[in-house]
């Protein structure tokens, strides 16, 4: 078996370069077969960048899921949360289909989104959206990850990798249409910029428009992302990246009352496409810009250093009307509120790291050390009105409302800064034992002020985060492991009971698992048990609805991942997750099952190449997603959300060496279901159909 490391497609393009390539997925995908008389398979190994050191995933005592560029092409997601629907440990789209926010939780908690290892900061409604067509890989690092990234939630890190220049020139033009009036035109071009090939570029772009899941909602998008790689010398490379995204439309606000959606109402059911907002008044505009560079240098045979800088700019105008739920089944009118945000957030991240790799008689040693600086600022105007108007959800009429008065807008400025020192040492002993230990110290400063609101609060925090892991690499491919990791999350909101900023949330995880790569099949089986506890969690007082930090949230569960190339033409992947997420934010009812998170979730996907059936070029994929029962937020009700089983499919056909067509259908049977409830209830995404035609060269 030949292993081809994708240096041509990653930041480690130069011989001996180590700082850009991070982890190796222990599954190898077939590229070609020599002939019918040999079993030798030429394969490549998928790389991930989130671990910051070049260690194979099979030799890393931590659970990671990789969504490859191939997976992204097969499933053709329109949003980042759609791309993670077949990943173990991930609860995707729990709030239904939303056109202005990606919704996902990992192991029962929020997870932080990164682009090429750069934090995409989020403050309330100010969020980042990523265009899946511009990505070549998505990495899900599960559980607390403070040692690598500092301040972040305990669910983990979702690191999206932007498409970069390829060593071999290539190009693609894609035309796509679908239901909900979906139309899209995309292009992806990569080539050399000089005769020597030492300068390479890639340009990716998308223009699309679509109606939303709700009546009278829609989005128009324009996206373009250039990147350039420059081989400054044999030991030094510079990568420049940028992206621009513009969304313009009406927000999809899927907040429904339980009465009429999850439970019966005297007036029947609310149609899932009902817009309870105000279409002629609601507005959603977003402009995102990201620019940065990565400078890498092999200092000698042992040390490699790199510097990564990124600047992000996000401008948001959001005015969105929503309805308040009513538990009275005889109610035919719902009161409505409105949220208004008009502002920007900007961020600068700078990560300087050094990696040393050396050998002694019986061991391989890897040392990671670095200095990480981050700064984030959100500023703008905001207004929240809780008495906007009313609406009949069974027979909505629009236009009866009083617009917000801009004189009531409140200014808001939030500043967050982080300076960090981190280091991790890893040893591989006698080719069978792997152990690592790391520590990081973060200094954080948070400010939240409003002149009109008469608020000016700040907080300085210092946090030491630790992690440790051990793994045994058995000769039969079985690799048991255990790890311990910590996290902390800085809150930028003010505690109404004290008038001061909330203190950071603290998380810790114990994980025990087995990674198995059998020699009798091309694939892997990964099993992990985890236990995550978050302290200083917010608990809402049912009397005054003020949230105080007196709670604890715990999530314990099991994840199973299976990927197998059963035959040359058949690939099977499956995932199962059991999550017991509990909280004491229950309105004084003790510890209860947390809302949103199903205890059981499972998925399976099959890819079949019909070449052996005499139909070359035809690939058929089909998958099933099972979303188990979940609970409403226990502070709101004891309602149970029933399970749902969804069927997806993808069929592609190579018309010629350059032309390809692909059909994707998600929720094939158009199952109507509630994805979750959390005070409100949310309908899951309805059937989506897309057909694309690609021309490649």
C-alpha cells in the first residue's frame, strides 16, 4: 500500500515541511487499482490542521471527526451546520433551517467556529457564516480545547479550512438549481502564477439566491475568496488568504409556540412555513471580510516556526419580528416582539508557534510552544421591544404594527482581548506508547459599555488550562486511550443581579476510548466515552427571570464511528451517539435532562460506484439520519419532542471526463417534524432538492 501525503494540497507543500500539516485521519481512500490481479491500493491520507502538530489521528488520544472535500461535494450542503449532520457527537440544526446563523452543538455544548485556525468571534446576533463551497475540509475537535485555542465553550472546536491553491492546475464552473427557487452559479480556479510554479493562486466564487423555509423569506448571496501561495525559498512559504461574503434578504425566524406545533391546539396545527414575523419590515443584511496570511519556515531539521495573522470584519443589519409562545390551546393570537441590531464586529488574531521534532534511541519527541494574541470588538446600536404587535398564527395578516423609534436605540460596545502562552510535549515510546501533556495560560480582558444605557463594566481574568493523554498502539490495530482536558468561556454580558460582567464558565472533560484500524479491511472503528462538566453555568430565577451563575451542566455519553471500504465499489459510514445532558437550570425542579439534545442519534451513509454493474461514471449515495427524542427546556415545560427518521440521497453521473451532473435530495419523504424545543419549538428542514451541472478542466 502506497501512502501519498497531500502536501500538494496543504500548507506543507515543501519537502520536510511540518508546521502546516497536523493530523492524519486513519482511513485511507482508494485512488486507483493497478489491475484485477493485484490487491495493492494506492491511497492518500486526509490531513487536519486543528492539533497544530503533525500527529496521525490514529495516534492522538482525542476524538476528532473530519469532513473531507469529497464529503462536502457528495452532500452539497448550503450551510456549515448542514455539513455536520452525519458526524457523531454533533447535534446539527436543532433550531431548524435558519438563513442567518449556523446552529450546532457538540457533545451537548456549544462549539467555537474557526477558519484556518482563526477564531470567528460571536456576540449575540453578530455571528459569522461560512460558504461551504469555499471550504476544502471541516474538522471537529470534540470536547474542551483550551490548550490549543484558549477561551472557548466545552463542546469543542469546529475548524473550517478554506480552499487553497493546488499543485496541479484545475478549474470548475458549477450551475445549480433547486426547489424554493434556488439558483446558483459557482467557479473554482487554481493555477500557477509564474513559469517556475513557485507562485500559485486559487479563486473561488459563488452567486446564489433562494427562498427561505418560511413564507416571504429569502436570501441573495455573493461570495468570493482568493488565495495565493508563494515559495519564498526551499524552507519558507507564505500563504495569503481572503474572502468576501454579502448576504441580503429577509430573516427566517422559525420560533413557534408548542401549542399548534408540538401539541394540539383548538385551531389545529400551524403550517411549518408560516411566517410569524413581519415580512415587509424584517431585514437581514450581512457583509463579511476576512484577510490574513500564514508564514512558515523550517529553521533546521528539528525546529519549524510559523506566524498566522487574520483580520475579520462583519457588518450586520438585522430587524426581526418574532412571536411569543402561548401554552393556552384556546389562544388564537400571539403577542410579538422585535429585535434590532445595526453594527459591526472586528477581530484580529495572531498566533506565533514553534514545533520541534526529534528522536532518541527509543522515542520520538514533539514539542509545541506558542504565543497567541486575540482582539475582538463589537459596536453598534440595538433595541429590543417586547410589545410590537400581535398575530394569528393560523391565519396571519401583516402590516398592522408600529415601527421602532430609532430614538430608543441603545449604543453598545464590547471589547475582548486575549494574550496566551501555551506549550505541549508529546512522546512516542517504543512505537507503541503515546503520551502528551500541555498547559496554557490566558490573560483576558472584557469590556461592555453603553453610554445611553449607563453601563460601563470590565473584567480581567487569568486562566490556567491543562490537558494530558495517553494511548497504547497495539500490533493488532487496537489503540485504547484516555485524556483529560479543560476549557473556559468568557461571557461578555452583564449580570443584572450584580450589575457586573459574568465570571467565566469553566469546563473539564474525561474521555476514554478505543481507535481500531483492522488489517482485514480498509477503514476504522472509533469508540469514545466522555464526561464533561461545566461550572458557573447560568440559572434563571423563575420569579424575576434573572440569570445567575449558580448552576452546573453535565454531559456524559458514548460515540461510535465506523467507516469501511467494503469493496472497491462500496463504501459505508455509520455513526451513533448517546448523550445524557443534564442541567439544574430547571426553575427549582432539581437536575433534569437538558433541552435540545436527544439522548440517542444515529446515521448511516452508503456510497456505491456502479462501474461493476456495467454503468461507469454513475455513483449512488443514500443515507438515513435518526434524531431521537429530546426534551423542552426543563425551565419551560416537561414536554417531549418525538424522534424523527430522515432519508437523504445523492446521485452523480460523469457525462464525460469534463462534464458531471449531480442530484441531491435531503429529507426525501418530506417528513414534517419538530427538530427541538427550547421554550420555543422549531420545525426541522423540509425536503430540499438541488441539481447541479459541473464543467471541470
